[in-house]
């Protein structure tokens, strides 16, 4: 993980495409295509404009790419997390919600809810872990399961935009 506030926006605006994608790409889980598309829209006058451009790229990408982005997110307290194989950012975010300190019963509950959600919608449950604790996340599963698939796609994207904003904030010195 890069130290908080490592980059200044003006310096990011000056980077070549590869440099920009290397830094901004990880803001969206395994989806560097978003940073690649946004690079051509530089320069960004402020943090908000950069975040907005990234989110607009996702909104305009079409459902196939949106679903690929959603599916790039790991299950919360899932097998990848339990194996210690999450990306550093994801591991830190799940830990901030207390998901690295679950009892065996809580792990089982998370795995059951992850499976029910995936069976219902065909993609993983996404919520901004840094803005929630384990209890709120578990409640989120229950509250969102009755939603339509279309509604859940939109909610998942909104949660991804929150995650991206926090990750960008960690990177960019304002």
C-alpha cells in the first residue's frame, strides 16, 4: 500500500499513460481499464473532477464491463481473505470493518450470506467495508437480498464509487 497522500494531483496530471494507470488503476479492484480511459481526460483541476471522471467512465461502460468490475471484488470474509491472498487495499479495508477478527461462527455466517447473495444476483456482495462494521455488513446482506438485480447492480456500483473515493483520497495529497 502506498503511503497516504503520496501523490500530488498536478504530478498525476503530468504522467504518461502507463504511469497514470499504474497509480490510479488499483483504485478500482482489478479494473485498470477505467484509469486507462480516464487518462485522456487530463488534466484534472481537483480531486472531485478526477473521481467524477472515473465514476462516469464506469457508468458509461455498459452492463458487461460494470458486471466485470463488480465481479472483480472479493467476497467479504471469503476464501481469498481467509487464505491471506487479498490485495493489500482490500485486506486493509476488510480489517477496518473487523472482518479479520471473526469467530468461526461469524465466518460461516458470512460465507452463507455471500453464497445466497451470489446465487440470487450472480455477482459478489459489494459494500464499502471502511464505512461499515461487521454487524452493518451482515444487516446489508439481509436488507439487499429482496432487491431486483438491476437495483443491486446500481447499489454495488455506488459502493464501488465510495471505495474508489477513499482509495483516491489515500493516494492524493490535496
